[in-house]
């Protein structure tokens, strides 16, 4: 059974957060693009659960398989490396990379000036959805057209802080 949204939000809001909020912005004319490959990545929580179950059921086999699949010097897939190298070679791309351990679920690039348009078009032709993002000093916010906004806003408003 899923946890009610109000309980989840209550836990997040009342948690002891070990962080410091500081203002951040990219220098003028720089754009951060996030990309989501159309092939889709994996569902990390369910994948981790399945791997853990397999490791418990077959400890020796899983250890040998794990070591052969994940050499420390090469975690990201070769195809993804080629994609990022091609992105880096585009005019106006300052840096590009793969957050996390790879696996075709996300890419990013920081571009200069109008070059983000070329990156967006190139990624689109390769079935990668480019999502321009921008910093916001107000933190997380909900868009007006998000259908979940009313339910979440109501749940946040109902929390009594002590």
C-alpha cells in the first residue's frame, strides 16, 4: 500500500536536513541542458531491489558476474561515451557528461550563447529529449499547469510545523 502524500510531505518538511541553502547561478549566456534518452533508463529502486535479491540468492555467482560487468575504469556504456564525445565536439559546448553511473537514463551539457539550440536539435534527431533548466533562487516550485499541483499544495498547507 502506498504512503499517503500528506505523510510523505510531512516527513520531508519536518526532517532534520544537513544542508545549507546558498544562491547559485550560471554565468551570463550559459545554459544547462538535461537530456533524457528516448530509450529510457532503468527504474533504479526496482533494479537495486532485484540485484540485491539475486546477490543474496547466489552470492558467489553474483560476485563473479558483478566483477566482470563493472570494471572500475569503465562504468558508462561505449555508445553513451560516443554520444557525449560528439556533444563535446559541438561548437559552444563547454562541458557534457553523464550524471551517476551511466545507463542511458540521463545526460547533461552546459552551453554558451545560442549553441543550446544546436545541441537541442542534434539530441532530438538522436531521440534524446533536451530539457533546458534554469536556476531559481526560490527553490523548488510547482508549475501552474502541473495536474499534481493542487493535491501537493493542499497537503503542504495542511502540515502543522512545531
